C-alpha cells in the first residue's frame, strides 16, 4: 500500500513538472506574419506568441500602410486575456483611435505553419485574419 502511494505521488510530481514543457511545445508559439483584408485596406502585422512558466504573452507590431508614419508600439497592457489551448488561441487587444478606445477580440487556430483567425471589432463587425509562420 505504501509503495503504491509513493509511486502515485512520484508519478503526479513528474506530470506536474512536465506540464510546462508540454505547454512550450504549443504550435501557436512563434512569430506570425499576419494580414487582415478589410474594406479600408489590407492591414499587416507581426504577431509574436511566447510562453514562459505556463503563461502566454502576445506582442503585435503593426506594419504601417504605404506612405503612413510608423505605427506606435502597443502600450503595456494593450493585449489581455491570452488563452492558448493546444493549437487554438484567443486574446483581447485594446487600441486607441481618434474615435476613442476600441477593444478587439481575437480567436484563431494554427495548423502547421498557417494561422487563421477572426477579429471581432464590435462596431465594425468581424474581420478574417490569415498568417504564416515567420522565420
């Protein structure tokens, strides 16, 4: 009985230590070159998904439209509610626009080196996003 209990405790401990390693193998982790085609033009960005200690972070660098000044960096806290579950992901992104703050909800999935997502902008509807894994 004591040997069975000890084995169960050791097995549970090994699984807990392996969980962060399994999380790091998520296909979502990496750098993605994305684009969203809208009625207002095609918007490109580089999205980087990282994992540390079982928590995920996302950084998005918008590519300025041709002839436009460089896009300002996202302020701290602009991307929240990051969830990565296997090949699926979701998060919220807050942008400050001349019309006021806009919160966009992203949901998507990764298959190999391809990313597909949808951004719910609320007032402007849903926008499809596609992406490929960057180098």
